C-alpha cells in the first residue's frame, strides 16, 4: 500500500487475473445475449413457404415474345417462386425460370416471365404444361427445390387456348414449424443458462 498526497493507492499482485476474469465474464454475457437474440429471430428466417396459388387466369399473358404468369405464395427471406414449362408429351424438353417478387397485381405477389427474348421452336404451335415450385433465391431454380405444384395447368401456344384448372398447392407447415421452434428453443435455453452462470460467478 502506498500513501501520497492525493490519497491511498492499493496494488494487487493478481490484478491481471482479475482483469482477465472480468473480460471473460463480459464476453460470455455478450455471447449469451447473442444466442437469445438469434433464438428470437430464427422463426422468421427459417419458416418455409407453405402454399403456392396460381392466379394466371385462363392463359398466361403473351409478351411478344414470351409469356407471363402470376402466382401467390407466402415465401420467406431467401426463397423464390420458380416456374417450369415443357411441351405436352416432351417432359425432357423443359425450361425453368425464377420469378420476380411483384405486388402490382394482387393477390399475386410473384411475376413469372418466360422466353422474353425468343420462344424456342419446340414451344410454338403446341400445348404447354407448367408447374410452380419453391427454390432458394440464389440457385437459379436448380437445387434445394420444394413444394412442387405438379403440372396441373396447360395452355395452347396456337390460336385456341386450353382452359386451365384452378388449383392451389399446399403443404403442411407442421414439420418446418416444429423444427424451427426446436432450434430456436435450444438457442434460447443455451443463452439463458450461459447468462445465469456468468451472473452467479460475479
């Protein structure tokens, strides 16, 4: 202990250890708070789309060239709707296109434009089947696909249009929601335990 005019100054031989312990407790508390925040945000980011509804109408809009489809889906962050078309009886000659998020034509919120540069010969003067599905935004509709509607709709590229079916593709959200809640619950539990342990050590 040193005495001076200003006051008393104490020195601790283990001051470095105390400082390191304080830093460690601080970092643990920050990590626990991050885990809790992640648990709160996870359901909004992992919840997958559960339905796709086709609002195209009796036939897709002719864009000269190409066609436009309108779709409604409860997609979440990182997901996109894709459309797949092929001539009837020629499923191997298919084309996939990622749709664009567009709310200008409610209740639709996805716009799908195909062959806007030129229409392949295989798709002219024939009947075309099409379906929709969900895919990650950044994979160009190839890989990680889900919620396929099936080729429930057709249209004619000739003078006579084929009447379309009005169908809604859905999947049960139970599995994806249970998984999301389980993961977020584990994160919240880990953050809470870590926070309690650091407080007890103080």
